[in-house]
C-alpha cells in the first residue's frame, strides 16, 4: 500500500506549481514518518531521492521545518540529512548540526571544512564532539567559536588542540574563563594561563593545582611543551655577567633575602632576577615576566613557595611599585593575600611554572 502511494506521489512531481510541490514534500515526509519498522535499502533510497530533490527547491522556512523533523530521526535519509547539515542557511543547518545523532564524524568534518563560523558554532554545541571534529573547529574557528567549543564539556580535545586553544586564549581575555573552567585542560597548560588571567580565575587555578595528586603532577610536568623558552625572547645583554656574579655569591653562601632586596633597590634588575630564579627555583623568563608586569599576586606565590618572610615580600612589593600611586596600600593588600595562601598550594603552583625551566634546558641542549 505504502509503495503504491509513494509512486503515486512521485508521479505528481511533474506538477509545476510551487505550492503543489510544497504539499507534495509534506505528503512524502508524512508518509516517511508514519511508516512502521525498518525500511528496505531500495525504499529508503527512493525516499531519499524524492525528499532531497523536493527540499532543494523549497524556501528556507520549509527546509528549516523539515530539518527539525529529520534531526530527531534515528535513521533519516542519509543524503537529505547531509544536504540539510550543509545548508547555507544556518536556520536550517543548525537544527541537524546541533541535535542529529545520525551525523557521522565524516559528515561533520565535511561541514566544518566548507562552511562558516555559524555552522562551526552549531557543531560545537553538540552533546558530544569527537577529538577529530574539535581539531577542525580549533583550526578554522574564530575566537567566538572556540569559546563555544571550550565551554562544551561534551567536546573532546586532544592535547595538541588544547595547546592551540591556550595560545589563542593568551591573547584574548574573553577566552580566559572558558579555558580555566574547562576541567579537561591539562594542568600544566592551565598554569600557563596564570600570568594573564584575573584574580578570581587565578584562585580557580590554584584550587585545581591542589586537587592534583603527586603522580598526576609528575605526568603533567613530563608532558610540558618544548616551545616555552622560545616565547620568552632574548636574554638581557648583562645576563651572563649577572649569572656569573650570582654563581659566585652562591659558592660563598651569599645569596640571601637581604641581598635580593639590595639588588632590587640598587636597580641591578638582572642580578635580582637571576638570584630570585635561583632561590625560588623558577626560570628566568618567569621571574622577568613577574617583574615587568608588576605582578604582585604571582610574586606572592614565588615568595611563599620559597619560604620568604612576609616582610621581605612587602619590601619587594614596595620596590617594584616604586613611586606608583598608593604603593603602600597595594602592598598591604597583597600582603594579606600572601598570608592567605598556604605554602603547599604555592609550591604546587610553582612546580608547574618550573616546566619553563625544564623545557628551556631541553631547547638549549
């Protein structure tokens, strides 16, 4: 009965009236959805051909209505499904791209490589997104699209995709929260964000660090990237001289907190940074970044991890702020932060920063 009816409907396809052809599409669609049980391959192919042809001739509103129906179908006509997924109208494509479980990775990749940001954002909102599809989105998506993907807990990202996402987030504050809130970001990569995010997000990073067990911490350190040192730029011209001077002081047990303060007070900046790196066991690039940015928050982490007294930290803070307005008030504020950070938490954070030294040594070897 159904086979006879669909052939009768196909016979009406020669009807030139667009209204009649719209009615024909609805009739074929109703017939498809009212069918019981599985369909034979030939019958499914017949439905696919007819519905695809008719849908291609319909206006956007009709295609969007059809897409909404097809999106909920476990076994839709494959050609029609793909056509709707790559429809140039996002009002049509979004319905199947976000909801259809019948779309394969190959289907999604075909759309991701050929359509624009609206289509990529629709794919990024799916309940699950494979690593392969996420990689294509990271590669082709703009920062708004990347933000949608990062906020989707169902999206799987490889380490390489996470690295690329972190690199982009470093330059765009609108991505900071999406990265820090994402639980699957490798912890060593998450800590690279510490120097660019605001205070509340730094708190989240420290909390995440506190959750990492020692074995996972060592694994994260081992996975650190080899390109970090190159991003720090050239060493200052007096680095070698400063490094030799600090090395001699170290041999004489002369690297003490008061000596560090004297370096800073006398504007022997490179010596201060080399000595701080030595005492806090961080790399020179990280120390320089903290000083250049006057990042008292990060400085408090370094000083607490190194076991410096609060008074020494406040001395550093005042010298770094120099003549800045309300320097004393700011130093007092960060002194309270210094007191609130447990030393163990600071040491855990520092261990991630040490990746910079390890990768720098590898690059220089």
